[in-house]
């Protein structure tokens, strides 16, 4: 068989990288569950017409077709299936299908793979793992959940800093602030302004000002006022005062602005207490122009901002509706594969070993392999990960085999006539060797399983 050609956009980590990914997933899962979020998993496919109901993602969806389907079958979008490109569309469907069995507000986390047919690049894949948390209400959802969710994610990401994750900044805004300010200025095409402001980091303020004039019908003075709002950021309630002062200067008072500032101030105050320095109010964050209705969030790694947002989300009042009932919610989604790719690619973290085994049990002869197997069974029964040497080679070669695999300890069964009391275990890093009993011996806690640590 010829050597296969790699497929770009479909990450496959080596064992050490997989250990890093699993650690990240474990931290996320544990943090979410500590805050009462219940885990769910949805199917990988959804009806294509549901995936494309907004139209803008049609080129990204992988469509499923049966290889043996009738050759003259005509494609029917209503009957076609596609792989989900995020976890929000399947979650909305899940809520509608199971509303009669869920207790609202429903707190959910979901960690699954998703697929997007976009061009692969740094941190962007065609197949990747995503982790979402959401709280969904029936008919209404109090604002305090918009405060809670970014702080839960901040807690998880702060925990990951213990293994070498760079500091994170969760940038927050409130769509009501922007919309109220623009309407207070006299601008009615709020979406056009938001689309323009959303391009600030890509094209710069001068080009954005021209867009606001051309696409939103603003005067140059109104465009500059919008840019001044977008330039405001900070980690304390001074942000609210600065927006109010600007609104007075440019005559942009509006009741929606006041409502949004009240909510944003509440979030900033809570963040100062629970995640100081992590949550930053940033008035240029727009996101999901026709989707989010309240708070919006984006998260960047400090020093790696060129990677883009690794975690984003916001408040949405139209997650799902069956015509009679609506289910508003707030959620965040973290691109786990994007995060892991940066941790590994930049050499920020490493696993202490690439295999789970803490002990290699040596084999003195193939006739005595059953004795080595018995030692391994006894250690495994006590929760110690073990493997038995692949062959009865010289002990020096067996030690080298353990060293190549990163296994820290080698166990030498004693003579057959010693009744198992003359076994010895060797720490191949220090060279120290001592008698050991499979019924009582255990490796140090830090060697029991692979750990993920900061590189260097």
C-alpha cells in the first residue's frame, strides 16, 4: 500500500497530544458539572433544510449521500441530511423535541465533533471538537444567567492556566448598548452599522467610517461617534460612565442604551469579584449580527490574538420556537481543537509521558510469562496502569523498551521458588531499585497517570 496522503483540516494528534486534549476536555467537563450543567449528546446529522435555514452556511455543510442510492434519484433538500457545523442547531432541535421532559431553566453542556467544509488554516479545521454550555428558559430567561456563563467559562480557562495556557481575556459587550446608541444618534439601519464595526480589526477605523457612511446612511459625524463608542473598553464600571459621557456629548440618549448599560455594569461588577482582570468590557464586539439580542462574548489568548476568538457566544431570544412557545437562552462555545492546536503547536504544554502505563512488568522467560501477567493483574486491580514486556529479552533491552515508551518503572518478578516475595521495582529515571510487593506497592501519585504540565 502506498503511503497515504494527509487530509488537511482533519487533526489527528499523536498520543501525547491526545493526552493534552483529554486533559482540556476533563477540565471543561468537571467545571461545567461543578456548576450544575448536565451533559447531553446529539446525533451527528440534521435535515439539510434545518442546517441551511439562514442560508449563509450552505458552502460549509457536508452533505450525506448513500453510495448505493439509486443513480436516477433526484436530490431533495427536504430529505437530505448534513453533518452539523455547530452544536447550536442540533441543540435547538433537541430542546423542541424534548421540551416536555426537560426542567427549565435547562442547564446543558455538550462536547462533540462538528464539521465545516471551509478552507483549513491556522486554528481552523474541517473536523473539530467543540464544547458548549447553555442555559435555556421557557418563555423567559433572567439576565443573571448572562452574568453567570462567562464567569463559568473564565473559571475553566483559568484552571487550564495551571498547565501552561496563556492568560485569557473574555471580551464582553451588550447588543442593547450599541443599538440604543446608534438609534439615539438617529441611525435606523442598526445591522449595517454593526456589520461595519465588526470589521474594525480587519480594515481599520478609516475604512469602517466610510462603510458606516455608505451602508448605514450616516453622516461623517455620526460615523465618528460610532467609532468613539467602539474604542471604549475596560475592566471596571468606569466603562459605563464613559459611554454615558459620550452619549451626552453626541446627543445619543436612548432608553435601550440605558437598559444595556445597566446590564453591562452588572456583569462587570460580578467579574471584578470573581474573575478580576479576565473579563473586559469591549464596546466593539458585535458577533452574530442577526442572532444575538443581549450580551455577546469573545475570548482571546493573550499573546496569541492572531489566532482569533477561541470561545464565543451570547444571549439569544429565538433559539427555538414551536409557534406557541419560545425558548430564549444564553451560551458560549469553545473551540477545543483550536485551543489544543495552539497549545501543542506553540510548545506551551507537554504530557509527562505518552502512554498511560506507569509500570512495565519484565518477563524473565516465556515459560514464566504467566507470573508477570499475575503481577500485572494484581497491580491493575489496585488501579495502577501496567503493561507486560512484549518479549523475554535481556533485562537491559526491556528497560530500554520502557524508556522509549516513557514508562517510569520496571518490575522484576523474583525467582519462581521465592513465592513472589523477592520481586523488585526499578525507577529507571533515578536508577533506584527496591523490593516490592504487588499487593501493597504503588508509584508516587505524580507518576500514577500521565500529567499535562507547562513546557519547560
